[in-house]
């Protein structure tokens, strides 16, 4: 089966193109550089969805900083499996005393970030903030402060630029609204 064939079940509607993403991430990079000047912040990306955002964001930051990764329980076919969130991979470095910036692809219910902020907050970081490329505020179940937001998105499932539906579409260069074709 060709990769194209696996994508015919869904209609993809462009939401943010490459140029829009680049422009917004450049702005975020500047804001982050200013806020953390001289602080050597630790950017902690939540795998896998934020890998592309992190790659571009860290290159838009013109101050020394470090990167690390955590992984949480995956969405199963676009649906969260349960009300709880499980950590599959922790940071490699100790975050105590560090200025930590969590890098997320999208905030939906807020459960993932709430769990990670709770966990990280207990480890005595010097500061703890969140940068997300996308925010879907209509879906929020748990309130969570987000310092940096790339774009607000409507209550739709979005894919591309790292975000997946059942592990597909992560490679797409922009963000797309993804709807199931009913074939009618
Ligand atoms: P939350 O815990 O409900 O906020 O969900 C966070 C995670 O769910 C994100 O990090 C994504 O990996 C995934 N997710 C939520 N909404 C979408 C979406 O529209 N497209 C792709 N992944 C999503
Ligand atoms: Mg994610």
C-alpha cells in the first residue's frame, strides 16, 4: 500500500501553512529569548507531537538553552484512552533549580500538562512555564496557565507538523483540520 492510499479516509483542510508557522515561531523565539536572557533555560518537549515545533522553536531562540524530552501515554485513534495521564519517559537531567519551559504541540483537555506541571512543580524548578504551538480552549477540562501560545484553534481534530492521527500525518509541513470522509 502506498502512503497516499492510507490517507484517503480523511479530508485534510489547510489551517496554518509553513509561512504562518515560521513567522509565529520566530516571534515566540524572540519572546522566550527575552524572558530567559542569561538563565540557560531547559526546554522540555512532550513527545511525540511537539518534535517539529521544538526543532524550529529552539532555532528561533538566540540565547543559550538546553533541550530534553518526556513522553506521555498516547492518544488512541484520536481519543484519549482514560481520564488519567501516564509518564512513559522522564527527563534525563535533574530540573531542580532550573528554569523549565515545557514545549507542547497542543493543549486540549489540559490533562497532560496539568499532570506534568504537578509532577515537575514538586521537583523545585526555579520556574515552570508552558509554550504550546496550538491551544484548543473550548475543550479545556483542567485549567492550566500557558505562557506562550502559537495559535488558537477551533474544536476540530488537527494534524500535521508533528501532530498525528493514529501515527499518520506527522510529516506534513503545515497544520490541517482532519475530518473523516463519510463516503456519501
Ligand atoms: P490533553 O491532555 O487533552 O490536553 O491532550 C494533549 C495531547 O493530546 C496533545 O499533546 C496531543 O498529543 C493530543 N491531541 C489533542 N488534540 C489533538 C488534535 O487535535 N490533534 C492531534 N493530537 C491532539
Ligand atoms: Mg502531545
